[in-house]
C-alpha cells in the first residue's frame, strides 16, 4: 500500500495553507491546543480514572497496593466499563434528542402549528407508516403524519415492554431474536439512557459485562433515535436524490455573502436554504453578487444531500473557514461546534449566531430558532449575514484555491433506484450478485469524525483508497464523507485514480444506466451521522436477499478518526448488528483487559461484530480486507453446497 506522506497535521491542502497563515498571524487553532495538552493524562486515556462520585477522582494503579481499587472498592474493570458506557449514554442522548425535535416538528406540521414546514415526501410517509404498522387507507396525509409522529414519540417514552418500533421494523428477524435473547432491545429510548446512568451510579452495578450490556441497550436506543430522525427528516424535506456539488474552502466566494450552516439539525439549515434563495435580491442590492450558502459538519451533509449545498470543511478544520476572511456569518445549531470558532470570529468580521436554547457560546449572537416562526427566524439570520458582508476587512481575505467535485445524495432509496436500473425486479441483488461473482469483495461503510490524535483526514482517505484498489464497494456518512469529498473520492475522479478493476467495472456498469449528468463516485455519500441507519438498511437488505444473517455478510465498517460520544454509540450498535468495525484511535478502555477483550473478542462470539482498534491505516485496511475476504469465501462455499444439493443456505454458519 502506498501511503501518501501527510503533513504532520492534515492532508487537506486548504487546511495546510490556512495553518501556515494561522502560524504567521499568531492565531491559535485546535492543532496548537492539542499540542499544548501533551502529554495527556494516562489515567484518562486508558479509562482508569473514576469521577462518578465526589470522593474521587480515583485513579487506578493495578500494581500499587491500595491503589488497585477505587475508594468505594470499584475494580478497574468496573471503572473502565462505566466510563465507556457513559460515552454511549451521551451519544444516544444527542442523536435521539435531535430525532425527538424532528418528530415534534412533524407532529406540529401535521396539526398546522408549524406553517413553514410541509410533508415533502408523501411516498416516504406512506412507506414509513406501513412499516411501523399505521393504517393509511382512506386517511388524509396530515392525519397519517400525525400518527407517525406520535408513534415515533412513543418510542422515546412508552411504558409497555415491547421493543421500540424504529428498531424492530428496520432490522431482520434474526437480529430481533438476538437482541431479545440478550435483553438489549430497548423498550423506550429515554428509559434506556436514564437506566444506564442509574446502572453506573456509585454502588449500583459493579459487573462489567452487565454494564456493557446496559451500554449496548442504550446504543440500540441511539440507533432507534437516529433511524426515526432520518425517516421523519426525509418526510419533511424529501429523501435525498443524486446531487452534484463541490467541497473544500475554495467553495467560498469573495463576491458573495457567505453563510455557513454548522451543526446537525436540518430543521434550521433547511429553512436557511429557503431563506437564502428568497433574499438573494437583498444581497445584490448591497453590492454582493448573491448569497453563497456552505455547510460544515453534518448539518452541512444534510443540505448537501438534499439541496446540493457545497461543503466548506469537516469537523477538524472548522475554525479555518473563518480565517478566509469572507465568511460573513456562521450559524450553529447543535453538536460538534467547537467553542473556539468564537475566538476566531473575534479576529475577523465573522459573526457566530447560535440558534438553540441548549447550544450557546459566550460572546456569540443568539437568534432563537422556533418551528412556529421558522422562516421568519431564518430570514432574520440571513439578513444579519448580509449586514456583516459590509464589514469585511479586505486585507484579511485569503481563500485557498482548492475544491473538488462531489456527487452525493445517495440515500438508501436512491441506491435502490440506481441498482434497479440494472435489475428492476431485485435491485439489491445487483450488489450481492457482484459479490457472489467475485467482482467486488464486499462493502465497507465509513463513518465518523476528525480527531486531533491523528493526522486530519489521513486515515479515512488512505483506508478508502486501499479498499477501493482491492475492489471493495464504499459508502460513507459524516465527517469521513467530508474527508473523501475534499480528497476527490466523492466523484468519478476517485474511480479513475483508485478503483480496482472489479470495482471500476461495477461502478461503470451502474454509471451507464444512471442517467446522471456526472460520473458516479468512488465512495457513495449516504448522509450525516444520524444517517448511518441508511447504511444499516443496506446491510439488512443484502442479508435478506442472500438469506443469511448480517454477521455472515461481507460487510465491514470503519471510523478512522472517531471522536465524539456519538461515534462511540454508533460503533457499539454497529458491532451489535454483526459488523466488524475498525476504529483508528486507541479507545479509553485499555486499562482493563477484560473490557478490551469484550469489545474485541467476546462481542464477536455473542453478536458476530466486534471492534478492531488500529491506528495504522495500512494495517487497518488489511484487517478489514481479510475480514471481507473470509466472509465472502465462506458465503461462496455455502452457496455452492446449497446449489449442489438444491437446498437453502446453511442457517447458522459463522461469518
Ligand atoms: Fe472513586 Fe468509587 Fe467514587 Fe468512582 S465511584 S470516584 S471509584 S469512590
Ligand atoms: S459532525 S459527530 S464530528 S461525524 Fe456529525 Fe462530524 Fe463526528 Fe460531529
């Protein structure tokens, strides 16, 4: 594997230029702060520092008598397990609360209390209603939407003992049975999270395995919240279809009013898209050539997928967008907005506008966003940006001239449409047949963030290139997709440069029938971090088509630069679903061999999925490839046997 030699900090050429400019101007960035934090605390890094009660912090040194346990007597495995699952609780809270807001907005739209929203995708509404068991026959759309929203809200707090609807109706029978038998199917999202915090309170659960199972229940609650968030967002704003756009700081336009949407929740960013279109004339009236909306992080992914809004940066390089001197306003909603962006704003004319009552940064301007007055609020923010345009300091303008074409918008439905052009009767078999024929080796789903512990964008891009060279079909979400976008892997350029012969043939076959005015990409962008459920829908459809279980499927996942609590939560439900999952940063569980062993080995025995921790992109790619090849080989052997004896596939062979 030829590894691109990275800058010690990033492989993104725009970020390299901006970091040089930051150093010259004495501007501090996340890279400087990471350096200043070194060496980081070993106790925290390995998960052996407990701060769960205020007798602590208790730091465990297994070899030192008296320090081998916490003051309460908690063993190192209890402490490491508790710390780990509390990350999951944080991640599940963030994702599911995002989903709850979407569900309330759908409810209020259906009831006529959110006049600026509407049911955009009627087919998806009917499909989702049918999936979760809601009668649609002879009912008004708004009435159905109301029932769907209430059903979703019930998944947060219902009091019966049935597992959540958005979990059970999206996974196959075998996984439903598995989650029931292992008692990790959540019956209510909020309860799973609250119970996990209770379970990990001082003096409740000391059993590390039981704690981890509580964590997995919350991880599946995370899946449930994400899954309903994606479904209901598609109903409100439309299910993504292919779009052609661009990515990297070169998408900023010195002659236009530049507005960045940053965060996660499309309830706001989608309204900003509409408001910016409407107010274009006001921008022109003050001398700009129009309004240029760009995205950062996952709210950027949401509007990229549905509206083709270009991506400016991903999580790691978010501060650098402000350093261009042309970003007139950065609008934040929730999650992954580094407070440091406000410090950067102080050096330029950029205003940071917060919009949520739970997400504020001291010194920023707060314009509260309400669903009842959504368009009015969005317009207020856009007009604020138009005002800021006049305050630019020309001497500070520096836009790095880098951008790449992006072909995105590949929702699960769009993937099926694409495959359906080759086989309308069984779209998913286009993918599974290519695996059975050995044309492609399997599928890898990329997700996750940027993390200062590794070189920005490097591992994501290198692993993707290596898997592509070896004929692995690639899909992605989140800030990993941002890394691929900036590196040209979300366009046909990536196919030409890196696809192995089988993968290239497969993509070109799809491309011929696609009807798109752009070539298909090397990596298929499936959305924001909540949209990882779209990737899960893909593996469930593949397993059902092949009549095998998900853990037998040649499907792996990778989060090369995992950072947030949400990433830990996603990784945990992905392994529970049966998918081997690589993580490219060392997890804070190395302080307990037992917990590490559960994550990397025992999980495989129980669920078929497990974590692969590896910080070296070349070795990580090899491990992922080995896993895919082994699963594909086993599938082929069992297929041949079934064909020879005209029988079904062996039911429970190990994948
Ligand atoms: Fe220490 Fe136990 Fe309190 Fe943790 S819960 S801080 S180990 S006394
Ligand atoms: S924004 S959670 S850094 S993907 Fe979804 Fe990016 Fe990770 Fe935040």
